[in-house]
């Protein structure tokens, strides 16, 4: 382990601010003498002990629960001490300072923990694999109940078990190929007799299933960035308010009311959708400097969107100038971004164009909103019935995609002449390496730094 992973660490493990309970956590090797000096007595392992924590002058700083977890039966795999007291920021700072003060004679090198360092040590000490460690942060950051349940399943190892099953099948296939390479003079064709081609095909099918489930998990974690775009007074702010069920954006008949982006996260079947209302898009001499900036920001959001709701005003669709404005907007939308054409104010006008990507609704009265919600989920690729889903991240999806590419190359090589077996073995090795990046079997230190730096302090 690297030197900075050997130092004992301490941190306030609860969020900043006032609360009923606050926790100070210490982790390191050989904490028993430190615990005795700080608490004034030995603690029984994994048993809450109530009592005072005293300062250097003998006066109590606070009263609370002390919990002692000797290694390796702790969150980090090291000795861990948790002090659970009152959640005032001053009290917690005093406890933190007292831990550092006592450590000068009993626990040299005790320092403040970096963000995510407790979980990082759990990973380094084989208490969690990397996918499980990431699930800790995902569980804390979950914005919906479905996301929290999926993160809990990943923390329990559901995702890792699927990855390990693929890895084991891949190792078995590699063994067959290596045997054929090591014993070319044998008459027995190891690969053909063991149905290596069938094994590889089943492995690719299992990977495809895992990729589909991982995409669902990533959607639960990250959600979908949806931008409402259209000309002024098409009803964009009204649609945002209707989807959110609250008056978030100002709605008036005056063109250009919305000058800046307004965003709200809603959830549909547990999937978080980050919906953004933008300034009306128009090219007119009436546009002032503030509205111009708002329009520029609208286009920035559109270019970064996962989906665009292009809102049309049915009551003005008969105006050639309005249709020309919509056509200009459509030409400016970025390629590759899915676009749903939403025809608003159906309560005031006749029918709307009936295209595959067209939805007619009334943002004012709520007509058609359920259809829009369903289409948004379909656009996101969400499949209902995801009770057994696990949480996944973009890096997991990229790793699985690389596994698929290597397995495809392996499939092609397997059907070629026997002199390609060395290349086949290399493709399988690379596939296993990419798979191992998910759980941390093959992971660069700089990636670990990026992952754990995004955790909160004390976790």
C-alpha cells in the first residue's frame, strides 16, 4: 500500500451544520492505546459505551456513545473508533481537535482524512470491490427511491457477482485456448471438443444482457437531460410547471418572459429527468441584450441535452412567419439528439400533425401529459419491471463496451485458421482486463484518485 494509506486518519463523518447526532470517525492500525487515552478506559468490541469525552483540562466536551471496531471487523478493515455525540458544529470540531491532541503522544501521524478515504481503505483492504465502493457514494447521492434501492443492491454485490460470473467463464475459455497453444502436437482439438465457439457465443449473450441492465442502472443514477425548446409563448414554462406539478417558472402572455434557464428534476417510475425550460428562440430586432444572452444559454443547453422537447404552438401554426421560425429552430438542432415534437394548446386549436414523434397536449389543462411521460421513458430506453436492477456508472458502460469489442474480435479469430490462436488468446486477455477494471482488479491509481475524491469527507 502507498505510504499515505498507512497513516491513521480522523474526520467528522456527518454533514456540516446542526443536527441531533454528529459522528467523529478514526481509522488506523493499533488504535487501542489511543482509544484508552481518549475515552479513559478500554472499550468492548462492537458494543456502544455511553460516557463523557473530556478535554485536556478534564472538563467534558460532550457526552455520547463510543463504538470500538478492532481490525479486521470494521468498515475500513483497520481499527475504527466512532464517537457519536450531539450534532453541533462547534462540539464536533472540539472532539476532532481533542482526537488530534491525544494522538500526539499515543498515535503519531494522525491526520485529517481526505474525501472518500475511509471507503478507499475499505477497497484497499478488500472489504469492498470498486463497484461496491462506488455504490456507497451512489446510495448517498440517490435522488429517487428506485435509485437508492439499486445502489443498495450494488453495494451488496449484485453487480459485482454478475461481473465475476462473466470473468469466470472468460477465464475458462482462456484456459482452453492456452492449452491448445501449449500443446500443439496433441491430436485432441481442445477448442472443438470443448465447444469453445459455443462458450464464446454464450459469453457474448450474457455480456449483452448485462450491458442492457447496466444501461438501466446508469439511467437511474444519472437520469436524462431534457431541454424544452421553442419560440416565445409556445408554452415552455407552462409545460415545465405541469411536469413538475409546481409553479416554478413565470408564465405571462409577454414574449421573452423567460430570460434564463430554469431546471427542475422530476421522476417518472423512479427515473430522474432533469427538465430545463429555456428562453424562447427567435431572431428579431426586438430582442434586447438580456434576452439575447438567454437565447445563447438556451442553445448551449440544447447542445448538451439527451433529448429535446420541441414545443409548437398550435394556435399559431397557420402563420407562415411562425412556421418559418420553427423551421429555423429545427435546422439548428444538433444531430444525434432525439427530438420529440410536442404540439401545445390542443384545447384551443384543432388536431396536430400525426407523425411518429408528435405528441399533442395542453400544458394548461394537463391533457396528454401522461403520453408525454411515457414517451420520455421510451426515449430514455427505460424498461419497466426493474426491481432487480443494480446501479451502474458511465465508466462501467465503457468497460463493458470494450469487453464486447474484444469478444467480437475473438469470435472472428476463432473461425479462422489455427495460426491465429495467439491473437485469440490476446483478445480474451484484453477482454478480461477490461472486465476487471469494473471491480478494481486492474485499476490505475489515478482513476482511484478521481473516484474517491468525489466522495464526501468522513466517508
